[in-house]
């Protein structure tokens, strides 16, 4: 790893502080960078298809290699983060994925892009487990859903930046610089992270009053490190894992193939991507923070943890359903609204789902559970991308219109959240911490 200069040591806090929100800002920045680097390929795909002569089926085939390696990485990164610590672990992950993103610029074949996507997926696997772990370390339970919503909204900001920046980089400097510039910009984050992040109890910028607030929850009932086999024996873990499996696949499909869908269904050119996709991800950003705010607000009003979290999740599930109508309309902006509403609902769902880990597991197990759930989410994405590639290949072999593939995929997108909420509720009828054996 290249040496990263550290910021000057902070001075001890003498009065009331709110330094935990600086940490929240750093997590927001990390997920923003994560989704900028992750999304570049999807937006360039229609242009790369023309440059290299790819078929429709080649694009999901390339994209799924990110998900394969992401699944592998997530299976191990949670335990890695729980052992090495959030500060070093998340820094290593981000530096790695920035370099992998820049590597795309040197590729010119389907195999080369598959390799670059594989390396990017493996290194990006530390982002969300690391953010979930940092949230558990720095915030009390009543603030975690809001914080998860804020850092999760970084994924939307990242995908808002891409449709504005990538066409400009493409036209001005060529497609290679779209990968080089976005990957290189993320390395700046590591300077601030390594200089500013410590555990609250060890941080000189945290006052005793803020530390007391951070540590105001009852102590964890399980203090020893939970083995993975012990975690996998809990219904709480499987509620989160299945929630990720059923819903991550839809979000990932949108990241990789939504630009292709808008290009083919609404005849949108890459230089026209900016306003529609900016609106979609602005709505998603509102949904991310709104979903976290809703359950946190209900908790403050005296609702039980179980009722607050699940009510917010139900509202989000209902918001996804109308997306099934998208392929039946010809109005671009109505399509933008339906997709944006579904993306907002997904992000609100995701904010509450991530928070549920810290609600049910001790802090030292949060990253491990997040990693296991992320693995299953990636496997779901691999399955959906492979199914999409098969549908495209079959249509192309029959010389049929490939846009006829999309209605099937949008019906899947509209219904899987119901399965996710049902499985979560059946496995955890009442949300409560895992009990010691």
C-alpha cells in the first residue's frame, strides 16, 4: 500500500462536541466514491458497445464478474474488518478499489474488462461492512438508522455525479480518462480517514459528554467474538441475509443496465443521460435519508424497535411496486419518476436493513454479518445478470427485438421486495438482540 501522510494530531476536546457527525461525513464520502467508481462502466457501456462491437449479452456478462468477486470478498471482509479494525481495513479497501478502477483504462477486450471488474468487486467489498461497523462504533442505537441513511445516500450522490461527469470526460478526453480520473480522485479520501478516524474512547476530539452519548446504549450481552458458525445459527442473521439476497440484485441491475434500458427503450443518447439520471438518483437520495429518518422518528415517538423498523420497511416495499409499469409507457419523464420512486424506496429499505444488524448483534459482529449478507446479495445479482444475459442471447439468436426482454425483468424488480419483507418478518417476528448461548 502506498504511504499516506497523516493529518496533524487533533487537540483534546475541552467542551461539548459532535465529532461523530464528522465520521458520518467521511462515511458518506466513502460510499459516494464507491458508487462513482462502480457506476462508470454502466454509463459507458452503450459507447463501449459501439467502440468494441459488443452484443447486448456481453454487458451483463462483464458486469457479473464484479458481483462474483464482490460475493467472494464479502464472505471474508467482515471478519477481516472485525479483526484488523475499521480505520485500517476501510482505508485498504478504498485504496485498492481506486487502483482497480483505474485499471479499466488499460483494457480493450471482453476478458480484460471482466478481469478489471473482478478486481474492482473484490476490493470494494469492504465499503459497506466497514461503514456499518463504524456506525455501530460511533453512534447510539437511536441515531444509527439516520446515519445509515446518510452514508447510504452517498451511493446515490455517486451515481448522480457519474451521468454529469462521464459524458464530459468521454467527449473531452476519451473513455479511458473516465476511469482514470474517477479512480484517482478517491485516493484523497484516505488522507483524511487515516488522520481523523479513531475509536470514540480513544479520540481527543470527543468530549466526555459526547462519549457518554455514544455509549448510552445498554452494554452488549455477548462480549466474546462470535464465530461465523454461531452467527449463521441465528434467525437474525438469516433475516438480514435473505433481505439482501432478494433486493441487492435489483439495485445492482439498475446500476449496470439502467443506462442501456433508457438508451434502447426511450432512445436516450449518452449526452442526454444527465437530467433523467440526476432526477432518479436525487429521488433515491431523498429515499435513503427519509427511510432512516422515518424509523428513527417513530422510535423517538415511543414506537417499539420492531414496529418502527418494519413500518418503515413496509412503506418502502409499497413504493417499489409501480416500477413494473415502466416498460409499458412511452413518456421518458414518467419512466424517470417510476424508476426514481423505486430507487428511493430501495434506499430507504436498505438504510433500515443495514441498521437492523446493529439492532440485533453486538458491535464486534456487525461487519461480519454485513459481509455475509452482502455475499448473498452479490450472488443474487450474479443470478439476475446471468438470467438477463441469457434472455438477451436468446432474443438475439432468434433475431427478435431485445427490448422485449425488459418487461420480465421489471416484474421481477417490482416483486422481490415483498419476498424480502415476508422472509424478514417470518424469521424475526420481534426484533431483539441475539442472546448468549
